[in-house]
C-alpha cells in the first residue's frame, strides 16, 4: 500500500435531516446538537449516508444550508486546495508559477492528479503544511487537522469540515491576491470529467446537479471498484485507494467507510459556495455513492444555481458505454459507473440492442456526457422512456 494516499479521488429513498446518520466521522470540535444541525435545511440525506453540508450565499452574506457542518471528515482530494494555497502563499503579485509547477498544479486542480499531491506533500513538509494553514488567521479554519500520527504520509487523511471548506473558498474568492484567486478558480472551472490518475468520473455532486457556471474540487477515497472513465477506461482504470489498516491509536475521523465529497462554487460570480462531504456504508459501489451524493446535492437550497433540463433515471449493468451516436459502432466516449443515475434529455430510435431476453431500439441522449446509451440499460419497464421527448433531427 502506498505511503501517500491516493484519496483523490440503488436508488434508495431519501430521508430528512432530522434522521441524519452520525458516527465516527461526525466529530464536531465544539458545540452540541444545536450546532450540528443549525438550520431547517432542505437537505435530504439518503439512508445510511453520513453527511456534512454547508451552502453559503455570498450575495446575501448568509448560510442557506448547515447540516453537521463542523463534523470532521477525511478530506480525500479536497486537501489539494490547501496544498495549492500553501505553495502560492506570500509569493508576491508579480510571481510567475514555474512551468514545472504549473504542469503539476493544473492537473492536480482540474483532474485531481495524485502524483502532483504526492510531490507537494513530500517536498513542502507533509503535515507541516496543514499546521501552517491552520495557523493562518486569514483562513479561519476551526476543524482542520493533520492526518493521524499513524499515517503522517497520507495527505487524504487530513481532517476537514464543511464549514472549513466554505472558509477556504471564501479566502480564495475574497482575500487571496487576485493572481492566486484567478489561477485556482480558473482551473476549478475547467474540471475534467475523468480524473487524471485513476480514471474515476468526478462530475458527481455539484457538477451533475447544476448547469454551469460552476467550479469544483471533488474528493473520493475507499474500496471502490476500478474507474471506468474515458474511452480506454476498461483496460487502464485503476482501483481507488483501499482503506488503510486500523490506526494503532483511536482516530477522531472515520478512515474506513468510503468517502465521496463535492465542493466548489455555483452561479454567476461564484455566488454560492457549496460543500457536501459524505461517507457511505462499507461495500457501497461507486455508482451508488455517486447517485446518493447527486440526490443530496440536488435537494439543496443553492442561490444562483440553474438546474439542468431532463429526467433522472437509474441504470443497471457494468461498463455501460456512452457513445457518440445511437449505435454500437459509434465511438465510445466513456463508461458509466455501475448502476449510476443519469440525466436523460431526449431519446431517439437507433440500432437494436439485445440483452436476452430483452431487445430495445431506443437510445437515450445524456446531455451531461454529450452522448448516448441504449435504453436497454435504463431502469424503466418500457422500451421508450415515459415523458421523455424524441430528439430533434
């Protein structure tokens, strides 16, 4: 198992915030139940999911969602925001990022590249980076902490809360030097669907729930199957980092359950800052976790957000291809996480596909992917999806 964590990275009914699950990951540093759930939020937490949620409306200067927002979660790749800030701190307004560092930082922010995170963590002091960041009063971090002593090299085991995530984005947007703000946010706006290192589809949560403009830094960690994102994903996908052995000392943060986090900004002028940190039951598939965090994020009150047009459907099967056209000979664009929920914009007649005992000639257009899948893989009793229009010629 690697010394440096590669933490970059089914259709259950939802329940209300009042029945939010709690556990080892939900460890607020201060306050009690009144602080853990401070708002009559719209957030709907899927059964079995532990979540920390914060949505901050920068225009109104207030939170619209706060659910367990001080609870500590392992950060996974969200900590890459702090690695970037630490590297750029006090560089001066005329500082030019060297080409070698730009070549690391850009894929680390856009595609959640883990090799780049390994480099900055080992080169600039590891846990000392987190200590420097928590000491900076400009950031105002209250719940952030270095990885457990048993795992000093695992950058993804840095503790982070939803409210601290909002504080990080507020610093970047409102206090950081303009070149720093622009560099970080421009790269987060260019988030790639496929992660750079392990081929996981990272356009869950914010990126799936809302139309652009948005900027995202996602995180995932746990015993997920191989990533399937990209045209060659079936042969090149890597498995997500497995959970580390149990620490020799008690850990304040849950390091075992699969984590999936979606953070960033939504709306014109980065109006809303959104932080959704989640843990899922052991054994949860990536597609199920992807679907659950998507449903949770879509339930939130996010001022300035625009919801995408279309209808959400579940899918079944593994390695379902998204193709450029409505035929199996069309170029493969990517493969869906097994069982994931997808947004369907329209449908069209195409090549008949057979999965005995079923056949289906209808294909669904997925606007968020820009491609098609056979309706045979959509969880619907009818070949032609109900209430979904035919695609224009």
